[in-house]
C-alpha cells in the first residue's frame, strides 16, 4: 500500500487511458490515491494501466465514458463514487486536437471540438462538484495553444482558451466550499496526440524544412517535448494540499515555450 499526499483520497481522471491522463492517474496512485480512469474507446490501454496500478498496490478501475455526452460523464462520476465511496479530485485530461484552415471549418467541426474540450470539461466539473467534499480539487486541461497563434489552430486553441476563463469564473462559485479549480496549460508533450499533430505547428510555408528537434530548439527554452510524467507532476501539485491557496489560475507547464 502506497502512502503520500493522496492517501485515503479518491481521484477521477478523464482521458486516463493514454498520454498525459495516464501519467496523471499513475502519479496520483503512486502518492496513495484510489483512481477511477475514464476513456473514450481504448479499453485495452485503460485495462493495461489499471492492471499496472493494481500490481503496484493501488486501487483502480476504468470505465468508458465519452465526455462529449454529459450524461456519460455523470455516470462515470457516480461509478467512481459507488466504487470508492467518495470523490476528492477531478483531473480532467480528455481532449482532442484539431487543425483546419478557416475556409474549411464547418459547424460540425466546431461542435465536435468544443463538445469534448470545452463543454465536456464544464459538465465534468458540474457532476464532480456534486460529490466533492469541502476542500476538493479540480484540475482541468488547457494548452499552451490557448495563448499562441498557430496556423489552422483556431478551433482547438479557442476551445482551450475558454477553459482558462472557465476555471477563473468557477473558482468564485466553488471557493466558498474551499474547492479549488485550476487548469494546466501543457506545452508539447510526448504523447500520441503530439506524434499525430506536432508537424502542423510549423508555419505552412516552412512545413518539412525544420526537423522537430530544430523546431523545438527554436521555440522553447528547454528545447524538447515534456514527458507525460513531467506534466503529471503539475496536476499532482494542483490536486494536493500543497496548492490550497491557488485557484482560478492556469499553470503554464510548457518548458519555456516562446
Ligand atoms: N500532448 C500535447 O502536446 C498536449 C499539449 C497541450 C495540451 N494537451 C492536452 O492534454 C490532454 C491530454 O492530451 P494527450 O496528448 O495525452 O492526448 P492523447 O494521447 O490523444 O490521449 C487522449 C486521451 O483522451 C481520451 N479522450 C479523447 N476524447 C475523449 C472523449 N470524447 N471522451 C473521453 N475521453 C476522451 C482518450 O481516450 P481513448 O484512449 O479511449 O481514445 C485518451 O485517454 C488533452 O486535453 C490535450 O488537449 C496536450
């Protein structure tokens, strides 16, 4: 049995099957949390993670829930509470990327991206907050993209920028219960999402002329992608008692991206 900052705490991690969310689930479990892991479709990855966490002595389970459907998120929250008897932390990591030039954007693209990245996170907060005790913790996921201009990135970036305003405004409502609500804005992090999309971050006129290493060196103080574990450390901080006086803010965890 592990002990640490989350001993006797229960955390729900959406988007926990892969990438940043999987690292967050592992980090919280390593510090003592029982973790409920939500995923969209990749049951094999979620089951693998649950097996690894249980092998290390943690309490963990995974359940499918598409965060684009608030009713599925509600059922996920209720499953976590039914399994572990309480809920102390929501780490909302589920998200999808999108690149597309203005002339090609459709209302369906807008609805799909915002349904997951924006609406999905808001209703995850609503349903989690119904169960969180006083002093509970909520950590949402923005992106460095929310405050950077990148060609063809309007939908994704604005879906994440809304999340930064969301935590600011929700903090006022939840503060009277001592619940903090913050966001992490990760920079480029070595996950499936980055592998599929990183090349699009280059200006289209330069596409292919810079290697990923050259591009990272010219855009970030640390000159490399983050590991998911490095980003997960930020979620663990915001989810812990150490961040008791931080709320409504977005923590830029981007390796000095410029
Ligand atoms: N990687 C980066 O460079 C980076 C940078 C800034 C911000 N972010 C943000 O960080 C978060 C995690 O990104 P990542 O790189 O770890 O992504 P990833 O490797 O693509 O993993 C995405 C995770 O979200 C889940 N997911 C996607 N759509 C979902 C939906 N509709 N309902 C429920 N779960 C859903 C996936 O589940 P399945 O496994 O079942 O598909 C998976 O667990 C996202 O919010 C992303 O926007 C990432």
